[in-house]
């Protein structure tokens, strides 16, 4: 399977995943988190296939974490974002990831 075929296959898989749905209290439920993880895998594989580094520099990762630490949506106890449900230690290191509300 070549690069274009793999990207097309990843898009097909993504199109079959359930739509994003917030839970009643606004934090991501399990289905949403499963969708977010699937989207993240597809996004990061696609990014690497396009020639980007998988991980950002330590400086950029720390800069992202600093922003999260000041954010009202950051759960410091769990080190997770209440918007996307992701663990920020992992998410902030990945080049293809973004803050769900555009802070980084
Ligand atoms: S990813 Fe964005 S919304 Fe989530 S905690 Fe970090 S700055 Fe806040």
C-alpha cells in the first residue's frame, strides 16, 4: 500500500467513526474520547506521511503545557483537558495536535 492509498484508507476509517457528541456536563464522554483518539491517530499518521516530525521540540511542548496550566479547562489533578479529554503530557508533544479552542 503506498502513501496515497494509506491516507485514503485512513480517511475511509475516519468517515465511519461516530460523530462527535459532548456529554451532558460538557466534558467528553467515553464515545467522544474514543473518537478523539481515533482522529488523533489518523491525524498524526497523516502528518508523518506528509513528512512532518511526529513530535515537537521540548521547548514547544513546555510552552504548550504552560498555556494549559493557566487554562480554566485544565484538570491539574488528572493532567487532562476538560474540552477534549486528552492527557496533555501526551497531546502537547505531538506536532499534528492542536488546542480544541485555539490557545496553541
Ligand atoms: S488544550 Fe487548550 S482548552 Fe485544553 S487545557 Fe490546554 S489550553 Fe485549555
